[in-house]
C-alpha cells in the first residue's frame, strides 16, 4: 500500500514541508480553477483570468468585486481532513512549514501556525490610500466597492494576475524547502509558475506527490499517489 509507504517516510523524517494547491481545499467545497467544474470553465461576461487581473481591478473595480464576492467568499467554508492532519503533524514537531497557493485561510482556521501564502489571502484586506487593515467579513458584506473610513478603496491582499508574488514569502518558502528532509506536494498540477519552480530547491530525502491526475514532475518523485487527498490523509491518521 502506497499510504503505508508514506506513513513510513513520515516516521523517518523530522523536517517535513507540505506544498499544496487548490486540491487541498476542494474537499471543503471550494471550487478549484482549472478542472472541468472549476472557475475557469464557467461562463462570465469576461474570462476569470481577466477579471482577476490588476488591470481589471483598477479599471473595472465594481465588476471585479461583484465576481470576487460571488466566487471567492471563503468565509462559509471549513477546514477538511487534510488541513486537520497537517495541524496535527505540525503539533507533533515533524511538519515545519506549509506553503500554499490557496487564498482561503483554511490552514490557519484549522490551527496551523507556519503557513506561507504564495498568493496572499482573502482574510487580509487593506486601504490603498491609508493602508488601514480590514477583515474579510467587512469586505464580503460591503455593498458595491468596499471603502475605507478615509474614502480610499479597499483591496484584498491577494496576488492578482500581472502582480508579483511577495518576495519575502517566496524567500521563506524556498528556505523551508531547501532545508527539509521531506517535501509533500499535494493537490496541485504544478503548472502555475513561479510556484511550480519551487520544487527545484528541494534536495532532501523524500519527494512525495499526491494528486488525482499525473503531473510533469511524477518522474522526479520518490512516491507518487494518484488518489483523493482526503483519503490519503485519513490513512495517515490511522
């Protein structure tokens, strides 16, 4: 059984890093982007890639927020078995960091402490004028364009298309991958750069890939599991 092999590897290692994509949160009910039912295959007045771009945000702010509030409101979702198992692994001292491409904040909601959010988070929002902080509830419950008390427009702290990733976050993620003895990559097709390029910084003992579909990196891995992430994580607990 591949899950038995995974458990054995986890037992052996003392510095594990988990790198996850949209597939980590789909079992909480959050749609991913690229699958047949994902956001990018739904019909809108504009392609989602265009709506979620910096240019669109600046030029069509009202339309941006209509889509954002409708499709990216993560407040109603709860952590699933994967988030919970990772929290337990962190508490045990084995898991040293989580690197996520997700913006839903579910890792923190489950209790994880060391989380590097490559694409930001819907839970953090700030005024573009005075930089005052606003939580997700304020933004998702606002009418039209969320405004600050100073009159400025509030922007979600998420990395939109055409925007650069936060250098400090990327640097910390690279450092964590570089010194870990086990890297578990899960729920991501590894097609989005620069996040996918982070794997090349790994030079530890075990590279594990868990994804329903094949990825271009399968041949590099010490263990590949094509299965539901929730099912795999449940087995780790047993």
